[in-house]
C-alpha cells in the first residue's frame, strides 16, 4: 500500500500538472506494451507498437533489465528536450548509484558502462533512443493525449469546486481513501510511506495505464504523483485496431452507433430518435459511455446534452466506418 502523508500546508500546495509530460507518458506506454496488461483492445495495439519500434529504441530496454528503471529517468518535463535536459542534469553520483542498483551483479551492456562513467556519447545514445521511441509511439497521437489531459484537468477542478479536495483526490483512484491526513492507495507494492512535510504534491495523469501510481519523491521538491486516468485505452496512430464486428461485440451495436452519433451534441431525446430506441435506453447508453470516459453530459435546466470526448473520438476512429 502507498500512503501519502499530508500536512495542512501540503493540502494547500496540491497542484494539477497544467500539461502532460511526454517522457512519463512514454514510460507508461512502454510499460503497457511489454507487460501484456489490458483487454481485447490492447493486444493489436501492443503488437503494432512493438513491431514498429526502430532499432534506435533498443537501448531503452537495457535501462530496465529487471523491470526496475533508474530513478533519474523520472522527470516531469513538458517537452522531450526539456525532459532530457532534466535527466542530463542528474548528478554523476546518483547516475552511478541507480545504474548499480538496477543491474546489481548482472552483465552490463557496454553503453551502460559508458553511461556509468559519464561518457557523452552514451548520453547521446539515451537521448536518441528516447526521441526515436516518442516519435514512433506517441507523436502521432500527442494532440489526443493533450485533449485527454485537459479533460482530466477540468474534471478534477470541477470536483474540487463542488465537493472539496478530499473528494477530488479519492476520485482519482477508486478504492483509495483519505483518512486523518493520509491518502492510502491499496493494492500497490512495495509497501511505502511518503511524508510530504510541506512540499506539496503535483498530480499528473497518464492515459496508458501503468502498473499503478508512480510517486517521484525528490528531497526539497514537491512530490509528483503520476496516476492512471480514464479507461486506459492506448491511443493509436489512426490505423484500425479491431474490426467493427469485434468492437460491436465489446460495446454493443447500439452503443457503438451512439458513440458515432455523439460526434455532434445530442439531447437524450434526439439520441433516442436517431437510434430508434426509448429515451430511457438512450440515457442508459449515454451513461455507460460517460462512465468509460468516452462521453460527457451537461445539464441546462431540465435538458441534458451528450457529446463524445477525445477518448470517444479516438475509439470511434479505431474501426472503419
């Protein structure tokens, strides 16, 4: 279990990252690709990503010989160049300690030994690997990730305004709880306590479902919590992920049609009319899509309007029309 200990000052210092962090999102995507997590929508995406990785990406695998990346890779930059600059600014001592930790007594690739020694060519190898992997995995869909981030930012802000910080925090992680100043995430390993001691906390969503929350705890700086947001559907580069028949089996034919229709705003009545179903059935389909993060519902008086989200648009583009 992860336990984050807050002071009153820490609650006042909670911030939501204004933009996604490309390197953290890339780490999450690679984790999702190699750990074989996820449902039927993930398998074709995973295979396509792993087949398309360029040769220049291979050094990244050397950095996680046992699934334990060195901590100096956990930086929160808003661009890839900014992220690498933060990594490059890591003290040589910490680089050596972390590389020794992740490798132990295992055989070490030559370029990792050079990185341990501070060789500039080895740093260039790392930079080139990160950039090449980002261009392949995330660059084609980065605008979608940015849209999803803005939606998550808005959702958090509205929850804070309506229900308070405690409710907003626990809403980020179903099953977590905030009790006597301690935010507890169950099901995380290893067991860990993090005391903020007035440093505050930065919240950073990721949309590729990592193996759980990642908390970057650097002394003297605000802690950064990267957490899985939304249903975890990996973005695609626009190629069909599964057939229309397979998606219809997953979503249901009528719900799939509803998702297509919600490219434009619809009231419950107009959606029901277009689907040739009752208002109650249309409302149920909209609620299911909303709970999956694929649609939003806004209310104006007694009328409600439904429209699909960026994630819904992404899923809607996952099959040929």
